[in-house]
């Protein structure tokens, strides 16, 4: 019997192609972008349904191109008021029809379609079988799902590009303000811990690590200055927060103007001294572990007492 005429596209695919022809997105732009990206070996091996001059391959490519054109018309129709091959817009014209932007949108949509098809086909071993031979309707379905679920282009991003420097500066300011507030909170918490109980070594290590990191980000001198709270008599309690002059006179931050008085019990003074000593020990340990320069020369009374006990025990 004589061979039957090749069947045309299904009604659903024919409707998709008709919708694509009604858009302002040029077919040549999407077809050339698809051809460029199909030149890679990976796509040729994985997407055999789009390769070749056979009618099924041409139908599959047409379905992919039609899906891209329809999606671009729906989501970014204003960007394709003029074709990419048209003459350049006059000075002062809207940037929405910029040919460079049109090409970028087409390439992004084609990349998304090919990625969705590759993911649907699976590995190269599966693509070599019947799974890699997709029909035009299947290509259109996979491409439409991939474009609808994965591609998200916010038109407000273009408006934010001229303000990136200002937005970056605002972000840095907000981060700095947040770090300052958190550091002040930690200093106040450490002050409460030093007066109401014996500060533990674990708390001291965590506190010193946070204070040093904040000082590296904000400047140690600035950090020691803005965390001081005269009303609560709170400071970092770090050894380098004390000021010494050439004559040996020293100044303690937030120290009462008349010094310590009789209403301050000895137990509270002991707890504060313990907190300062354990903080100095934690700072010295942090310096040794991270090989930091500056800071303190020794670990304070507790480290010296531990070294002395170890030395006397070794001599015995």
C-alpha cells in the first residue's frame, strides 16, 4: 500500500504553535538560541529528541520554541515590543525594549527549558532508551512546567541596580548597629554575672570570643568606648580596657567617682575580681589558640597560680 502522509501536530500542540505565532517574541531569536545551546555534546547525547532533521525532531524543537515564546509574552511581553533584530532605539527611548535585555531573557528561558528536559530524561544511560525520545507534546509539557516553576525574574530588580551602592551601605549600617546592640547586651549580661555569682569558665570563653570578634569588626577602642554604661557601671572587664599612663596611674572604666565604699560587700568584690581574672585567662587562651597579636601578656592570677603549682609539683 502507498505510504500514508505524515500526521500533523496534535490539536493541543497546534494550538500552542498558533499562540506562539500571535506573540511579539520573534521565532528566530528563540530558535537561534536553542540551536546554539544544542551544540554542546551533553545536550546532543541527552536530548536526542531535539537533534536531527526528522519530522519528530523538528516538531519537538518547535514545541520548545513555542513554549519559550508564549512564556516570554505572558511574563515579559513589554520587553518585546520591538524585535531584537530591529534598528536600535533612539536616545531617550525606554530600556524595556533594549535588544540586549531581550536576548538575555530569551537565553535564560531556553536554558531553563533545556535544564528541565535534561532533568526529565535523567542520566545518559536512561536518555539512550525510549525515555530520551520525547514527543512534541511531552517537550511542551516539560518546558512549560519548568518555566512556570523554576524561572522567577523580578522586574523590580532593574530598578534597584542604580541603588546597589546605597543599599549596600544601608545593609552595612544595619549590620553594624545590630552588632553594637548585641555587644552592649553581652557586656551588661557579663556585668550581672560578675556581681550575682561566680562566672564560669565556659561563660567567660564565650564572652571573650564574642567581644574580640566585635572589636575586630568595629575597632577595639571604639568597642570599649560605646559599650561602657556609666549608669549600670558596666564595661568589657577586659584587661586592655584599663588605661595606664607613663607614671603608672591607671583608670578603671565606670569606676565610681569616690571609689568603692562600705556599702559594697566583700563578697561582691570577690566575685568581680574572679570575673576579671577568668576573663583575662580566657583572653590569653584565645590569643594562644588563634595566634593573635596584642591583648594581654599573661593569663592573669589564675594562670600564674596554675603555673606555680605545676612548677612546684614538678620539682617535688
